[in-house]
């Protein structure tokens, strides 16, 4: 598909600077774009990369000087570029599929209007699925689940019985929601399982990454707050209470009965011990090990995790250890103390 730069400017309601008749064939990133392509710069910080690009045109912030390159100026270049990519590459919203005859839907389950249940999906008794949901192949939804409108669940994800999803939730492939929490007690020389009788509840506008796992509570609900985004390969243990608009990055784990406030960020491979609370807007750095509560707004690094400034002082000291050791050896020799 080809289109003129002027037409693209109208599509995204942008300010055109340059030849509106320029023909654009594709939309690509700065490093990939060539002649006939349009690219984008999200902010002034990346402007130098634009001058190294071979693109014929670009979507740029309102304030950016283009140095003669034809551009479309908009307030939000990323959003505008997404619109252009979809337009040029012919992306259309998928139409409702209905319930495929090869899917299993229990007779007592309720499926909302314009929903899609694809081949080999499984929906158990008493489950309610809202309007316009898309349940992909291989998904297993247990009994008495509640799924809000406009939810997408990708292939082979599993929702154990009683799981609740809000509206506009996205569950990626192979995620598992509602598996038993890791709860045992030591009796008569062996580990005896504690029954896990709670469930999992996911708030509106959450996204759960591929192969992420969120365990059901022991007697209560494990909750994920509205707007929280969970990356691939994340573990949220039983009874956790996760606040709104958190970001959990790949391979991090949070142990049982821990909680977070709002707008918390936990980076990749960080670990949180059980019964900890992470305050509002706190940030936990990659590979950090959190062993106690973290106050609101703190930035934590290291294992065990300490406030960012303290951890940086520790790292700076570690870098100087070889030099300090040499100084100590020299002093000992001067004092006749030997090695």
C-alpha cells in the first residue's frame, strides 16, 4: 500500500512540513527505514538519530527542527506512528469469530455478545465471559470464573476456577492464573499441603505476560490492581495484594502475602520476600533482593536492597578495594608487620 505524506498528515491530524505529494510505501524504525519509508522520533533526545536515517520522511515532536527533511509534527509521535503503521500495513480489527464448534463450552457457561471462542478452547461450568472477548485456542478457563468485557486471552493460558478478570484485560500465552500457592507445614516429619481455597482477581486494564504465574490465595483473594502491567516469566505468590498501575519486569518474583502501593516499578530478576510492603511510587532495581518494607518513593538497589544513594556508595567503595588493599600492605611493610 502506498499513500502520500499529505494524506498521512491528515490521518494523524499533524502539521505537514515539506512535500505533501511525497509517496510513502512503508513505515519503519529509524535504523531500518530507507528511501520511500516514513520513520518517527519520539523526543528531542533521539533527534541526532534522525539525521543518520535514510528515511524519506518522519513523524516528529512539535518542537523538533527537521533540517529540510519532510516531516509531520504532532504532539505524540509514538501514537501517531502506530496509526500510520496500521494504515500502511493494512491492519484491521479482527471481526467476531463466534464460538467455534471445536471449542468446549459448558452448558451453564454464559458467553457475551460478539465474543470469539477459538478451536480447542475450554470453558467450564458457571463461567461468565463478557462482550467482545477473544478466547484463543488451547485456553482453559475453569469453573465459575468471571471475565469482563473486551478481554483477550491468548493461546494455552490457564485460568483456574474462580478467577476474576476485569475489563480490557490481556492475558498472554501460557500464563497461569489461580494455581495453588506454595503453602506447606511440617508435620510428622513431612511437608503437608495447606489447602489453597482463595482465588485470583485481576483489575481493569491489566496485562499479564507470557508464562507469568499468579497464585490463588490460601483463604483470601490474590489481587492485581487496575492498570498494572506484568511482564513475561513473573511470579506473584499467594495472598499478594498488588496496587494500581504497577510495572513488574520479566523474571521478578514477589513472595506470599506481600503487597505494593500504586505506581510501583520492580525491575527484572528482583526478588521480594514474603510479608513485605512496597510503598507508592517506589522503584526496585534489577536483581535487587528486598528483605523488608520499602517506604514510598524510595529507589532500592542491590542484595540485600538498600536505598540507591547508599548502594552507589557501596559500589564505589568496592571498586577501590584493590587500591585500599595495596595501601594496607604498604603500611604494614612500613611498620614492619609483614604480610
